[in-house]
C-alpha cells in the first residue's frame, strides 16, 4: 500500500493516502505517521480529511493550497484504518 497508494516523503512530516474513484472527487486521508513509525496495532476507523476534485496526489505532494477542496465529506465515503507491522527504509 505505501509504495503505490500513499504519499510518504523522507524528512517531511506530511503523510497521506489518496483514494481515487472514477467521476468522483479524490478522498484524502492525512496519516499520523512519524518519519520512522513504531509498530502499532490497528488505528480507529477514520473518514477522509477532505475531498478534492483536482489531482489530490499532486497538490498534496507539493503542498499546494488553492484547489477545489472540501471538508464536506459525503456520508458514503471510504473509511480507513491501518496498522504498522514493519518498516524498512526506501
């Protein structure tokens, strides 16, 4: 999941997973992970922090602010939980 679907940047504290579905705004989940996360059990289920109609991966990666974002997340949104089982440096 991390390599394909998550945005994890060395030296940067911002982490996110972006869920994209055809014809719908992307759902962006900010992940509370340290640069070198410790092993952890499953987190609580969380809803997206926001949705975005533009390329959410690109705008998050470059920390761009002025885009079509909304914190009005639909009731049928994707929900996420995760656990840290191991960590290896890229």
